[in-house]
C-alpha cells in the first residue's frame, strides 16, 4: 500500500522515489549525525551569518554539537545567533531529536574550536580561505576514516540522518560544484537577508584561479576539487554517508551545501545514491534566490523532501522571522524534523514541532539575552 | 531454563550472576569498543611489554585500533609486538570481531600518536609519568564526554564489549586502586615473563608521595586519584561504561586494568554494576602472580568469566607461547572471544577461534618478520 505523505512533509522532487524512501523509514528509529568543520572562508566579510560576527564562526559548529547533545551550549554562553540575533537552527534540530529520542553523534572534518562533547575525530584540519586555492589538507584521509565510521555506526542503526554545521558552507559548496563543472552559479542559498551571490562567486573565482590543481584535475578528481576550494565538512559527510548508505537508508539533512556533498558521493560511489534522500526545509525549497532541485538533479535522481515548518502563528518574533526567509536551514533541522515526523508515524507534525520549538526557545533564549 | 555454559567459556566468580549475564547476551549482537590512551609511565624501563621497546609504546594503541578496523595496522609496519616478538593480543580480538561481524569503535582518553582511523575524541591529553604525582589532566572532562558517547552508542546496541589498549596500564591501575585504599599490591598482572611487582610498587609509591592531592582526597575522590596517578584510558572507559550500562549490558573486556576502571564506576555510579560483567582470558584467571578475583570483589559483586583459549596444539610457536603465561590479555581479547562465542550460541568455540587466529597470524606476521 502506498504511503500517504503527511501534510507536515512536502515532496519537492522525484515523487515516486521520495515516497519509496519515506516508506522505508516510516515508523523506524532514526540516528542523527552532525558533520562539522570550520574554515577561514567563513570569516570573509559578507559570506556567513552563522555567528554574531565573522570571527566568532569558529564557535558555531562546536556549540551546535553541544546543543544537540546536552540541550545547551558549553563553549559559548547562550546559543549561536546571526548578526540579527536569530538563534541557530540547531535549536529546531535539538527539539526534533528530543521529541523522538534519537541517538546523536558528531563527526569532525576539522574544527578550530573543539566541542566539549564526544565526536568522531577523523584527523582533518580546519579549512583555509578558499581564495588561497589550497583550502583543505588531505581530504582523502578524512573521507576514508569517515567511511569506516559510517559503516560501523550503520551496523546497528535502522537509518541515519546526516546534518551539517559549517559556517560559510554554501560558498565552499558552490566552489566544489563549480570546480567539478556543475552549473551552480546563483543557485546556492544563504542565511543572510539578501543572498550575496556576487561576493560568493567572486570568492570562488579567486580560489579557482589560485587553485593548486588544474581545472581538468579538479573536474575529474573530486578530492582535488575539495583540496583546492572545498571545506573539511564535505569529505567527512560524503565518506560517512557512503559508508552508512552501503547498509541503511541515509537522509542527507541540509540545504544546498548537501548538493556539494552529493556531488562527491556521485563521483566516488554512485551506487549508494539509491539509498539516499535529501531532507530540507520549506524555506529552502521555496527560496527564489537558490535552486536546490536543479543542483541535486545534476548529480542524479535523489528525491528531495522538506519539513513543512509553519512559524507564521508563533508567539515568538525570533521564530516568525524564519518565515521571511532568514536562516532557512542548518544543523540538519529539516531532515531532523522529517525523521521525527516519520518515527512517530505522523503523530509529530508541524504544530507539535512548533509548540516544542517555542519551549526550547523560551528556555534557551531567555537566559541568552 | 538455565543456560548451559559452553566449555569455551570459564565462569571464574559469581556463578549465578555470570550465568544470568551470559543468558542476557546469548545469541545477541555485540558491539565492540576499544578505549585507548598512552602515558609516559609506560616508558619507565621494565614496566611495559606492549611494544618492542618502551619508546615505541605510543604507537601500540593506535596500531591496535587500526588492526581492529582494517585488519592491518597503518601507523606502523606489521603489528605491535613484545620485546620477545610476540604479536599484540589485538590479533586475537580482531579475529573474534571478524568471526562475528561486530561493529567496532574506538574512544580515546588521550594519545600521543593518533589512530589513522575514526575514534571518539574526548578532548583528553596523553598521561604523564605517574611519579610526578600529576598524571592526568582534567579526567572529569574526559569522563563526562565518555558518558554521553556511551549513552548514545548504547541506544542502538544490543550490548557492548569494552576493551582497552594502554601500555603500562597495570601500573597505573595499581596506582589508582592503591590511591583509593584498595588492597592491590602484588595483585595486578603483567605481559612480561616475570611480573615486575617491585618496579610497579616502587613507581606507584613515588607517585603517591608526589601526588598533587592528599591521601584523604585521593581515597574519597576517584577523580583525584586518577588525576594524580592514573592514566587517560581509565576515565574514558569508566564514563563510557556507565553511560552504556544505563541502557544495555556491558562486558568489560580486560585483565586487572579493568579492576581500576570498575573502582571508578563503583565510586561514581554503583547502580550500573548490576548490568556489568568482566570478561577476560584463562591466562589471567590462572595467573599465580596476580589476583583479578580479589581485585574485582573489592569493588562489589561483578561476575568474572574467561575465554578458554587453548593454544597448546597450535602449529605456531608465537601462539603456543601464550600458554606459558606471556601476554595473557589485552585489547579486550578475552571479552571479544566470549562475545563471539555467545553471539554464535556456542558454534564458535576454542577450536574454531584458534583456527581463525592462526590464519590471521599467518597473514599478518609473515610480512612483519
């Protein structure tokens, strides 16, 4: 019998594959994994809003991991916020995780500030500024270790949701896609009120022209593309997803950054793509300044679905503002919500999610302001 | 119906509790976790044989982890050996893991050489020489993160086997036990042909007299005992086991080092001890120079069982020598074998284990010599 998709989930592409994937995970227990990294790219003015200012973006990924594991951050007071004071989407993720009691893990591709929490170390390094053309040290080593972590974690899991936290990640995603010959300009999303496509493209072009590899090498070798202009989250997430998807379904949780991760998976082990879907938010699929459907379809037939968050009626202005298109996605909040909905067989829905997210907001933001 | 314990497992203490524990894990899928650390204590001449020479002991734990995950070491050629050329007991562990297809994880309390493999980072540091009286930096931080890792990993596991690899570990175990007032002198085991009790006790006494905490503080605060004269594996393993044993049965896999880990568990969360057993080897329980039964019983009623390895008929001298009492235990080889036997409901036994261990030996030691 064909699964009736609940209203709290929007199927955004590849409807048949999406319903097939949702049927596989319906009523099953999700395991959540957050892939993290930090880069100097995020500190270029105008690139990232994942932190109150560019210099503080090093703290955002570890703080997000702590939030997911402890319900509060340890390495910073309060929670990560945008320059406008909007709290990290990790708050949404944390709420979805708690509502469905998911086990949580973190994997690090390379971070400057370490989480005060357990995480899989893959012996990577934080990323350089991609304008140097030498952004990531030895991505293959991180990728190979991540495969082993993914395989072992998947051995006991029913399915896995993989989110990310890496400030500036859409710019490095754009760079990795362009380096491999994808048509990606003006298609990645942004946390900022106005998507700074110009700044991003200019940054990427500088990186590509300074790259330690030739255009042909980067087009033909996904690891060369990452090493030149990528970020450390990408090989960690791609390796982990490949290892896990050999054994269980994997829901890639994120926005356009995950298109870059998918391009790496497609380049190295496309066979696992049949066990993968992408879960994001309604704010991403409705975003007119980016095009996730097109970016994903350039890698292949991977279904996209979105959590149909509805914050319009929230009593909290910091949540209502999500409906204006700020933030949109991050820390796998869309995928985590989809997993919570599916694990509860639809008992968790947009309304119950909002109610619990408001409680989390009250608890965390009252002390933080 | 009461479980009939197979001949390949020896019940060494607390028979009723042992059979109850074995019944809980019979036919279940084990998950293996290796807790690692390195210390300067291991480099004191005459303390450790977990490496061809003291200086190389920093490589033994990462090499053991690589062996478990890849079936070969990456950070060293061949495999870790004793000064006499006997291969690491990790070779036995690896074989048991492969025979029953266990997922494998590593957790690091602090290592000087990093595994070329994924592992849970707990933000600890390698241990100092315990003679300084200031051996482990902030064990509470490692312990707290390890609890979270244990809880999350246990959420998907049927039960967990926790082994260790830390050279010099029986000396630091002795120190932690003595600091807490346990009667432990002459009771810890050794990999060496003659158990160097004198050297160990002298080392421990120097550490206790230089300790940064008073005797009363160390007796009453297990973390003070670790900080002064312990090693980084102990808080990692103890925290992880507490977190895991809140949810699923945990088989502590190791020799007398695990008595020190148990003393920490007993001091902090004794309620989980009902969900714990100790699995070791026949060479440990038959060892006349140590007394694991007594050490464990000082913490409480935790059953001890032993893998009834029988290498007497092996065609390989490097394995037959185990029967003379060299090496005895390490990398959780006894517990891993017990888990393999139980997961197969006794189909895997001492004979099939030896046959596969010989194959592993052939494959790994031919190239290494």
